[in-house]
DNA sequence: TTGTATGCGTTATCAG
DNA sequence: CTGATAACGCATACAA
C-alpha cells in the first residue's frame, strides 16, 4: 500500500505538497509538480478515499437508498447513477432500505450517520416523503429528487415529461393513419398513470377523436396479466381498434400476445406501442415501438446538480425535465385502409 | 453529529468501551453494557463508517466490480449481495468497470487502492480473468468467484448446478407424459449453454429417448429473436414436439409466441419451460415453468465466505453449489394423449 | 511557493 | 473487565 508519505519522501517534498498536487492546487512550481507526479506514477499512488472523507469538508460521496429490488426501473437508474459517479470521480454509497418498515426517517438518519454523506439522491418512493425532506433540510444535507410525484419547494427535481411523451407516441400512431386507438393505462396509484393517459387523450382530442367511437381506455395496472384481460376486452369489441398504446412495455407485450391469440398480426392488423424501453421491448418480436426514458441523462444531471450545490439546501426550486426519445420499431405500422 | 466521545462521556466510560459495545465484544459487564447502550440510544449514535475503516485491521467493506449494465442477472445479483451485506452489517463498495477496456487488472488495482477493500466478489466475466486472480493473490486480497467458467485452484467458487437443474426440468416434462421434446440452447460461448444442454440430453437418454425421433435441439443464442426462428423450425416439423425446454426465459417466451402464431395453445398443445425465473417468466401468460437461480443464497454465501476468511487467500479450493428451485407454473401440462 | 503540526472519529495496543 | 494513548492516511491552519 502506497501512502502519501511515501510519495512525499520519494519526491523529496512534504505530504502537504503531494496533497496539493492531488487536488490541483494552482500555486505550485511546475518543477515540484513534475517531481511529485513522477513519484505518484512510480509508486502507483491512489489516495485512500476513506481517509480523505474523514478529513474533507466537502465529501466526495453521494448517498442513495432504494427499496424495490425487483424493479427494472431501479436497476437501470442505479447503473446510470453509478456511471455518472464514475465519470465525475465521485463515490456512491448505496444501500437498501426497508420500504415496508415504517420508520423511513430513522433509516435515512442512520444511513447519514454511518456514511457521512451530505448529498443524497432520492428516488421513488423515498423522494415523496415530506418527513425525509424535513430531516435532510434540518441536517443541511442537499438532495435531488428523481421523478417525484410532485415538486417540492426549495429543491431540485429531475424528471421527464411523461405527458408529452405519451402525446407524441399517440401522434405517431395518428400519423400512421390510425383512427380507432386503445389505451391501456397503469396502476391508479402511480402519478405517471394519469400523465400518460392525459397525453394520450390530449392527442386524441386534438385529432377530434376523443369520443367513444374512436378512443378506448382500459386499466392494466402496469401488469402483464391485467393487461392481457384488458387487451382481450378491447379486441373483442364490435369495432376493433387498429392500434393500442399501453402505458408500459410489459403491458404492451401482453397486447401482442392477446392479438396473436385472436389471430391478429402485429403490426399488420394491429399496431402496438409501449412505454419505458425496458429490456422486454427489444427482446420480443415484433420489437416494440416505445419511449426511452433518459436514464443516463438523469443520472448525470443528478450528480452534476449535487456537485454544484456549493451551499446547503434551501436553494431555489427547480424542475429539470430531460428529453425522452421515441423509439420506432416493428410493432407499429400504417393502418390498414380496408379497415379504417 | 454524535461521536463516540460524547457517548463515552454520557455513559461515564472510555471510548474504547463504547467501541467494544458497538462491536459486540463478549467480555464486558452487563451493567456497563447497559449504561452504554442507553447512552447510544439517547444520543442516537451511529459510528461513522469511514473512520472505522481507517483504523480497522479487518475491513468491513467488500468490493464488487461489474460491467454489463443491461444484464438482469447482474441486477438481481447486486440486490442479493447488497441484502446480504446489510444483514451481515458489512458495506459494499460497488463500482462499474469498463468491460471493453483491456486493462482489467489496472482497473481492479485502482479500485483496490481507492476503496481499501481487501475482500472482493468476482462476478462474470471478471471471475474468469487469471490476471486478476494473480493481482489479488499478490496483494493478499481474498475473493470469491460467482459462477466462474471453471474452478480456480486455491479459491472459493459459488455456483449452482445448471446441468442437474436442466435434467430435472426435463424429467418433469417426461413425467407429464411428454415424449417428443425440443431444446433451444443458449449462446455457444457461455459455459452454461453446454451444461444445460447436457442436462437435457442426459434426462432424455435415461428415458431412452435420445434419438432424432424424440429429441430435437436448436440454438437460440439466449436471444428472443433467434429463439423465435428456432421455435418456428421445431414447430413446422412433420411430427411436432409436445414440449420445448428453452435454456432461458427470454427464449421460452419466444417459444410461446411462436406457438400462438401457429395456433397452438400453451400448455394444451405445447408445454414450454424456461430457465432463470427472470421477471418475464411471471409477467407473461401462461407464466413459465422455470428454474429459479438461488440469488439470495449466492449473495449470502459470498458474504459469509468472505467474512470467515480469517487469513488471506491461498486456502483450499472449494466449490459451493447452491440448490436451485424448480418453479412449476402454467406453461407446462400433461401431454395430450391423442398426439403422443 | 513550501513545510510543520494538528486533528478528523475510530479502533489497536498494552497496561492496569 | 476497563482505560489511556497512539495510530490509521490524509487535509488544513498556520508559519516560514
């Protein structure tokens, strides 16, 4: 193990000077800097992060707690945040918390004490806990909210525009000539359920199709099986929709399965669109037209925001809306004119 | 921020005694312990982990590096390891590494220096790098291998028995009366591909069905689309198989889709089994009969193994094989007698 | 521009 | 069973 002392000895300078070089202190003679850098190279010195953290006023670690294990959403977010940390030379202290346990505040509190982090990323559902916000404010810990249900005064939220994305994907279907379109919506408890449905309805309304003859909505609760039932209902109506937009990919894949069962071909007889660009979307055939959540950008933006926060919290409220991406794939196609 | 000194003062003991209580040191009078515990409660003291790490001879942190972001496998393993750490009061230092970068050793080296960890969990593909093993041995870092391609002399590997599981799932199909069974195998570069295929073939051989009239094998490369093609090939043969076992769930779901397209009902006309118990297995309908990898056990076992390693590496080679679980769901059923 | 001395919060050593 | 003191590796006043 190489320590700063050894480097100092090797370079013939004091530890402080080595420290200065490591942290890019400007006022340092280029000769000294060179010597030190050489020594660092030769001894392959890397500062031990725990020791820095103990002394540092502005810690380099950022904390994140998450609950739901099975969530593909969380897995992808984790990865994006980890990547962003790596790029920004920060460290992520990530731990699980017990979502079922009622004492969220206590759990966060202990996490803060243990890890010493003074910056946190709050993901759903933790980002919606007023008590947790209070705790962090009291402790002077700055934080960003990822996709919170509602904006929180004095803090930064990072999210995407679900309503707009849904509107756009519906407009895409309309542009393909579809006039009778179904929507399978998510779980009523999730905020995005409403937003995605609103986007759909808004697009239909603009096209003058917001009426029972053209617009059909069923609930799928974000689940495959519920969606299968809903899709079968939509596909057994006297006049079939020619396209169905489901509020997530899992439900969209159920729609494809329901269609196949009825002998309908996707996209020839029925266009199907999803949301999320989850792994399943590209794993199935036809692969799904869907919306890609900007995970990478969200991660990067979260780290940047936290890195910038020079002072504590209590800054201006801010809502950073990151651009999503529509992904056109094989599950959507032009409406059949003979049916329209 | 509460420190150990404050707790000590409050309890009227030395800091060392508080430290002893925190780490469950056995030889301590119950009266003293009680006093200290009270003080800890009252001041809500939580030891700062970085400070402990700086002093501790046996670090409580365990390192893990992983590459592939999109992998559902890795996401579930991450979670299991994190859970195990939490239960064992250990901390996980997890970072991404650049799988595409050639200098794996250098990356591991820097990670070691930064984090100070002296125990590591090596997951695929890092667990198969001889150079990395060498580095860790040289540095006296102990490590466990998760599902390595081959055993490594002098180190502990944790894995499951893919061959046995495949054999069992095939036997399950045989027990249901199926005689003509297809197998869709994985990517030829993965070790498990061979193992899972062997298990299948072994079961068929035992049943006296290892011949072209009863046993069909196609490659699916672990991908949905490849599997779809393979399944269509199997389902367009003159004599159809009555069951298909795919080497992962993604491919199995492709089989279900192919069957639906041909107007075959699952499981009435065709039984389908998968492998992995990935989210998709329970998200589809019929939900998949599959094999559940023992993620939780793997995580726990890895942490326990590392926690036990009193000395450095160089212990005896050991292969810990954890029991998997067969999950019977709706995608498999009795063979139709009129077809058999 | 550089060096010295001190302390971050905790545990290890060694003595009581 | 308990306590005083040094030390972990690094960064920061303060001094030079």
